[in-house]
C-alpha cells in the first residue's frame, strides 16, 4: 500500500489509499484461502450466480436453482426433486463449461452477463459499493456469493485474467472485454455482439509455470467434480480435444432422487456415504430441514473414535462445496457421525471455506442434533440389533449425551455397558441381581476390590471411566427400586469376616511387627477371612487418602515456614491405608506363625508389595524400593537355608 506524492497534495488535503494488488493477492493466498485450488470454485461460483440471475430475469431460461420441479408441489403438498442437471441438458440448455488443455483454463457460462458499467463496478473496483450492488446484496439469498473479491483468487494461479461477457438484459447488447493483470492494471474494450454470439461470460486464465499443479487438465477436472458435483446447473468439462466433453454433475444428490423402495434408497445413501467418506456406514440418517433448505445424510461410523475427536463434515451451499471440515454444523457430542449436507440459507465466511457462526447456524445445529436423537430413539424402540452394534462402538459418545439429556438417559441407560464385578454388562442386567449398587470413584479402586467384593456378594460398578460414575448415580431415576452409593473402605471391610479370638491372639506378635514395618506408608494391618482364598492380602486405600497423607507429610517437612503454615491450616486427620491379610490363604497362615523377627518383617513387606502391585496404581519410589528389597531378602533367606 502506497500513498500519493505529498507534493501533489497540499497539507491537510484528503488523500486516497492506493492498493498494491500483488500484496493483496499474497494476503489472500496466505491468510484468507487455504489453497490455490479455490480459484476454480470462485469461477464456478460466479458462473452459478450468473445463471441464477439469468433465471430470475427469464424463468423460462435455464435450470431452476432451487433444485425443485417448476411445476410446483404435488397433491400432497410435497415438492418433487428436479431431474439431474445433465438429464435435461440439451445443446441449447444454459449451463457451465470448463475447459483446460494445459496452457489455458477457461470457464464459460450462459448467465446474465455483464455490461460495460458492470465490468467497472464488479471487476475493476475492489470493495466499492453501488446502488445495483446493494440491490444484489439484498437478494443474495438466491446467490452463493457475490461478484468482486472472489475473482482475485484467479491471481493465485495466473498473472492475467481475461473476461469476455455479453449482457442478457438487452437483446442487442455489445460484448465487453476486460483484461486484468497482477500488477493492478486493466483494460476494458467494447466489442461487437458477434464476439460472443450468446449472452453470458467467459473467463480465461493463462496459468503461471509455478501453478501447473493446479491447472493441469486432470487436476481441473478433479476440482470441478470436487466443488461442483451437486450443482443444480449442468456443468461439463472438456480437456481441449483429447477426449469428449464429460458431465461433472450427471446426477443429483442421492437424497434428491427417486428410489423404487425404501431399501433401495437406504442402500443408495449408504453407497454415497462410502464413496464420499471411504467407510461403509453402520447406518445412514436422512437430514431434512425445510426451513433452511437443508438436505443430506449423517453416516454413523462403524468403529469407535477417541472421545472428543471431532470429524469434519462436508457442507454444500446451494450445491457448491463449501467445506470438508465444517465441525460447527453438529454439536461436540455427535462425534460418532460424519455428515454431508446441502443447504440454501447457511452463511459462509469471507473465505467461503467455513460457516459463519450466527443464529441460523445455531438453530441448524440444534435441529440436526434432534434428528440424531430421534434416530437413536427409533433404534432403541424397533431395532435392538442395530442399537447393540451402535452402542458397542459408540457407548462413550452416548454416555456423554446421556449425562446432559434426560430423554436419552431414560431411553438408553439400561442398555449401556459398564465394567462391574459381574463382568462387562448393562446396568439393567446388573441391577436385577444387585438392588444395591456400589460405585467406585476410580479405576484403581475398582481393581483393588473387584475380586473380593464379588466373592462377598457385593455389586460394584467401576465408576472411574469418563461419565460412568455420574450415570450410575442416576440409575434410581430410571429404576426407583435400586439404591446407588459410593463404595468406601469401611463398606468393604464390613463385609469381611473377622477371625476368632484365639487366631487373633496367636497372630498378635506378627501383626505388631507388620504394623511397625509398614508405618512408613501410613498403613495399618488387620487379619480377616474372605474369598477367594487364593488372594493373600488386600490393600484398601483411596486416591483421596493418599493425597491427604502426602499433604500432611509436606506440612511436617515445611513446619515453621509460610508454606508449612498454609498446609497445616488445610490438614485433616490423615486417613490410613489398610493391609488386610487373608487367614484363609495358606501363605498367610504360614507367615503369621513366623517367630524370627527379621523374616516376619520381610514377609510383611513382601505381602504389602504384592497387594500394591495387584492394585495397579502407580507405585511410589519407596514402595518400589520395598518390593525390590523384600524380594532379595527372601531370596537370600531361601539360599541360606539350602
């Protein structure tokens, strides 16, 4: 951007910015558009808008841009989808023709065309408004975009843009030629009508050598199909004589076609989803929001995806592909589907590669979410086999939805799988045999107690996974006969049988040595009987208790300082872990009878280490050291006896 010479402008006079077009094009390429390939989308977009304007001027000319039968609704009030764009395309049918022969790229349309004034308004002035431009902006609901800055995207691949146009508004209108160059200069000429016999516009690009990747015939054909496969106007591609012209959009979208049976329709939608996304959908959900002219499908992923991972969705606006990564079209919890939709009333951003976040988009997102809820409800009510396959793959997504959606909670909570002391099962099956359901707060707590609780007849659910604890606590809302409570150490130990008095007295000396050995871990030792007898010991502890003990230890170490005073103010009575030895286990019965103090101490440390390992929680450095030391001491003792 440069300023005029100050000598030509007196002090205090108004000055006009001058735009460096090459700098503006560089700005577009690096900050507005994601790739140079958008040049072809912009050319197609301008051609479609020109055809739409031509149809508005003369409804008998061209294809109805709404994609519906011009005869109107049938007797039931429904509007019949129009045939595919190519189905009615004759030699005189207005449409779009794309050419690429390796040396030039050309896009022709039979649209409204441009007058000389239009050329100056829309092609040679960036950002300036006019009365006519304002009228078009008011009517842009019928258009994908607007003339203007979009044409500049062609400078991403070419140094010169040649436009030849003839207006359809006046029968004998002359042709107008505009040549724009990357340095900001342009020329305009008025030519005889014979220079372009039919109304419309032709845009020709001479690509730069460094843009060959985006302008080869094969790439231009692929881009035309990529962006324009769902356009309502016929689009053809010609590679300059190397082969016959081919249709870019021979058929309408599958949801706009007639199918002989519902099964044939479902198969066609699934086949289209597989073609677009590269996977065979578990099922397809038809999406239809007449208020915004949105139609499409949601393809249910056949496999689980990481929680929170959001897939991009393909969004077309009036048939033109806007984005393949439009995450904002669905809520976060719907990461089990990928959508392809075509909408009339969604608003694109300035780059026309994403959707503008406004009230319309928010309403569309809510409405599509409701369609997905309806699909889940239908599967639960009428297709349990499909529901089972869906939940097997996407139970986490459904759980995230059920946490905040009471209707989904009531409908699907009994069907959702959970890890329990009876194995992986649904809450409905688990609650039939356990009217009191206990839930742990972490995975490690569940692993500590699962075997013991199962043998004791307790019904415990692992609440350590995302959403599980919240959902289990809501089970009484569905089945009031069920009681849900958090599992704490006292509940578990209350279900373990005490040993008789004589056995307790005989083991007193060993228990005293064990308590002394494990005092460094704030761990008490008790002797009980429980099943399974193969389990020698159970370490009952919780994450909260360990955190409290760690805080108490830090407070003691920092005593007297500011940090120590703060920790001391927060200090509670530190809960102790508990190592419960199983009197039914032969190894424990042998250990409590040891009369050699050092060996008794080592065996107690080994039992603690084994129980800590079975809990599968992270070991503290002191615990790792204890396990290594006790193993070596027991090995040395065994070798000495031999």
